[in-house]
C-alpha cells in the first residue's frame, strides 16, 4: 500500500531485509562464542546492539503458520486494537494512513491484513525514531524484526526526557559537595555499609546530560519497550498472530561472565553469595535481581538454623539417654529459636532490600508499568465488575474448602478400610497426600489466571500482584492443610469406637488388631484378642493402661446407661517408652509426610526447573540446527551459520519467562520457595532436621535456577521493582502463622502437654504464644524501618539534587525586580520611622 496521511510518516528503509539475511552478515564477521546449552560455538550476531526482536510468521507454503486465504471478519476493529492507544491520543492519527483503506470495506483475507498491519508497524516504529532491521530465521519460516536505539544518540535522550526516566548522576556531579563526616570524602558520593557508592537518581534532562551516567543495555530495552507501547500494542499483535513472540536480546558479553561466575553447574554445591547481584540487575532487571537477592539471603540465613536443627536431631541418640519429655523440651526450644530466626530473617531482608532499592534508583517505579491489552476501562464502576470480583473471591474460598473436604474424605475412607483389615490406604497414605497436594496445586495453577482475569486489572504490575495473591494463598493453604489436619483435626474427627461388654478393648482391636501387635515399647506379649460371635474376649485391665489418655466416652455409641470409655481418639499410640510416654500415629505421620514433601519438592525442582526445560530447548534448537546444516552442506558450504540470536529465539519459544512456562516465572519460582518456607517455619518443631534438608536442597536449587535463567530461559523483559512486592507481606504473614501452629503442636499434639486438662492446655497455649509474639516484637523493635545511615545518604543526595537543579534555567528560582513597598508598614516603633523610609527606597546595588 502507498504511504499517505500527508507524508508525516517517513519512508521505511530497513538496514537489512528478509531477502538479504542477517545470517550472511554475521557469517562474514565469524565472531564465535561457546553456548553451554548446545555444547559448541555459534556465531555471535548481537553486535548490532539490538534491543528487541519481534518474530513474525511466514505463510504456510514457506513453512510458516499464516494461512493467507483465511478470512479476518472485523479487520478495522482488530487494527484499532493494535494501533489506537488509550494513553496516547496522538496514536489515533495512525488510523488516517491510506493503507488502512484496504481494510475498511469489511472482511479481508489474512494475507492482506497481515501485509497492511506489518507495513504500518514498520512505518510507525521508524517514525518513532527506532532503528529497525529484518532478516529470515535459519530455516526461513519466520522473519526477525530487530528494534533498537543508539545508546549515545539524541533519540534515546529525547525519549528518556519525555518519559521522565530516572538516571543516576556521575561522580563528577558531586565535585562541589562538602564532606559529611570522617567516613565521607569531599566531592564524592556517599557509600553504603559495603563501601559501594550510592548515586542520586534524577529524571533525565537533556539540558544537564553531561551530569548523567551512560545508558545501560537495560535502559535501552526499557525505553524501546516504552516507546513501542506508546504507539503499538504488542500483546494484541501476538494475540492476533501478526507476531509470534517478542523478546529482549541478550548480549553475549553480559551472559558469558554471568555463566562463569554465577550460573554454571560447576558451582552447583557452592554456597551462594551476593557478589553478582549488580550484574543480575544489569541483565535481568531489578525484579529478578531482587528475587535472587532474597533467595541468596534465605540460603545463607538457613545455615545457622540448620546447625541448631542438626543439634536438635541428635536428641534421639541413645548415648544421650533423653526421655520423651526432655526430647519434646528440646523441640520446643527449637520452636523458640525458629520464631526468632523467622522474624530476624524478614527484618534483615527488609533493610537490605530498601538499601538496594535506593542504590538502584527504584523509587516510584510502578509509574512505568505497561497497560494490559485485556483491560476494559468501560467496566470500571459497574455492577458487572463488582460481581466478577466477588465471584473470584468466592471461588478462591470454595476451592480451599473443596480441597479440605476431599482430604478429610480420604482420611475417613482410610479409617474405614483399616477397621476392615485393609491397610493399603494406611500404608500409602503419605504418598496419597503428597500426590493430592501436587495435583490440586497444578489444577489451581491453570485456574488462577482465569479467575484473576475476571478482576480486570489495568497494568501488568497490578495483574502480577493479584495473580501472586490468588495463587499463593491457595497453594500455601493446600500445602499446609494436610499437616494442620494431622496435627490438630485428626484427633477429634477420626475416632474409633467399640461396642459390647468391653467397648474400649473392642476399639483397641479395631486399631491394633489388623497388625496383631501392641505399639512398640508396650511390655505385654499378648495382643488384643479377636472377638468371636460378637463377644469380646476379655483382656487384663492393666494391658490397656497405655491408651487411657487417648480414650473418651461417646454416648451415641455406648450401651444404654453406660459411662465407660468406649472410643479412641484419631491420634493413638504407635511407639511407647516403658508403657507410659508414647508417640502417636499423628506425630509419626507428620514427620514422615514432611520428609516426603521435601524430597518430592527437590525431585520436582530438578525435573521441571532443569531437566525438562533443557531437554525441550536443546531438542528444538538442535532439530532446527541439523535441518539447516543438511541444506547448507548440500549447497557446498562447510560452515553452518547458526547464530546466537537463533538460539535466543528458540529459547524464547520453548522456555519463555512467563507464568506456566518451562522457562519459569517470578510467581512460580517464589511460590516453590514460599511453600518450603511455610512448612519449615510452621512445622519445624515436629521435624527440626527439615532445616538441614532445606539448606542442602536450596543450595542446589539456587544454582539450578541460576543455570536455567542464564542458559535456558529466554531473556526476560528487564522490569524494575522496588523490592519483592507482595511476597514480603506473604512471608511476614507466614512467620506470624508459624507462631500459632508451633505452639499448638507443642501443646495439643506432643507429649507431655497433650495429656493436660483442656483448660490447662489453653493457658499453656496462650502463655507460650504470647511469649513467642513478644520475642517477635522485641526483634522487630531492634530494626529501624528507616536506618539512620540510609536517611543520611538520602538527605545528602537530596541536597545534591537541589544544588544541581539550581544550575539549570529550568529549575532556577525566578528572580523579580524589587519594587516600592509603599503602603506596607512593618516598623517596630515610631523611633525607627526614618530608617524604615530610607530602607524602603533602596534596591539591589544601591547604597545608603
């Protein structure tokens, strides 16, 4: 179509074309780099500093996915969804292009629609000042459209000024600043506690460009994305099939050092450090950098807790000869230590993240969030939206209730089968619970985006936060409820009752008769006897002494007028010492299930976070590579020009960094760690060794995620962030919940306090809970919300910004000519009237 609209669009002249492939240009340079995913070198074609790549499909005859003969029913409506942007009224001018006249007559063929939209896209990107280039993929079924900005050019400076993009000042900007104390040198920025300079950030101003640091690669990517989003909805283009995907380009000179120092599997057992976090920020953006900052902080803080947990695990050594009451006292002490640790962990990270956010210039970053294509502004304030949001909340609670009901049903069925002598469900109960957790969590992962979509969130940040809340609240509940049920509910909701002249013996038979033996540690050789013809064979009264603390009278099942004990609680003795101190089946089930969950978690992490993504990415890359190599060799060439950009395109296709993708996502990566954190802090009292296992598994998991992010996952869009967002609140909530659960387990589930009267248990619970909460408050009071050193740096940088702005005409205070103040009397008395009259006539520069 002919370019029109008064000639305000420039003609499109790409640096390359689909016919003159960029692969041939890369082949001339022959600069190569080693790719761990492939195991050999590829040609590096990222030296043109492209910021983004938009992958467009070709028609089916050329191996693409576009059917040019299919019909687009509403082409103009689809076109407006792409090119008319709500926040940019000037974007409506795009629709005046004469080329869109081909779509105005109604339904058109997909080939025509694609041609019009793609050419309009090229015109708009070029008019926006972006540098564009096109070339074919290695197998010719796709077109790569690269978009970039000159990091030193005038266009990026204009965009940074228009978008009020914050940039750090140079060290030279501090040359006039006086020293602030003995630890600060004259004419230099202040440093944080680690000796790193904290530069002031200021909205970019071209009048003061000499004071700003150079644009980084992530700055170029963000400004490119912001510029494109101002004129074009890329997500809508992807939904319509005009583009298949878009991704930021990774620079090999950044990725290769990251792999060697941080993401390589050669350091899989190495303790993580914070050394590479600035490099992570420069490549992945602050959002992902904060995730790995938290993960590293978590692993390092686990080390002292794991040491304490290991010492607590030694309580069972025969050489120590500790009775069960002493062992439980040790576990209660571990619960106190863990409460202190969880609070200390959260507060220390909160201080760390605030310091980093200031050093990285992330204040008020949410204003750069991109508006979602699915957002419907016309729904705001309507009953329909209120109903949709109410239904979303109701669905979350209903799903949790359904899971709790199904788990209780499985437990009930297990008890029924045990009474009938079938021990299958009891023997495999732990694995059934773990399988239910994983299956239900997977189902909810699929449902959550649909539910959050009902809430009609405007920006990507709002959607991401809402998705995090919805997914995390249900998945953490699903992970914790089976253990809460075992620790607190099973005792009351799964009783075993007996009948006949000796109902307690009958109930004991139902529990122990299937194994024909007493619990271990009971000094009686004769087990409970099976009843014949409905009559219970009597046993010695003292042989049932060990279960009296676990028995109660249930009138609905007792013989008429009988007050005898006839039922056993759902938690009954499994292992006893001297026939008195016993460990119940609930405690053992709690420990076994916790072990199983942690082991399954590690196995799933290995499988789904590393093995499958690497296999899929490598299979797709190698399939394309060998296919093209065969054709290349037939043409007589000995060198196969497979490039780094081709590898990135395939990784973005197979393992993109987005929700429910093999490449992972911030929500899912955080969630796996949050579930482990919740299990450790809430039920660590039952299994202190979990801290040791958690430390070992997380050291490995940290390095696996680092390898995946560096070598497998397509480079994510480097979003900024002020911290870890809603996850900080989630971890604080988990730490508070852990206090209640740990005290509850100690009082109501464990020996010896479980045998106390209920009113005494309640008093013990309240005292211990408030004591732990007091420990939390004391720890929190130690840490200032705003550290004094940080306030000092902020004040210093604020004074610097004021002094810098005064030098610019744009920010300099307006100086007006002094005028006669006649009519205003501010004299302190008649004696000074003559002096006031003289002063009233004076102006700057005059003399008395």
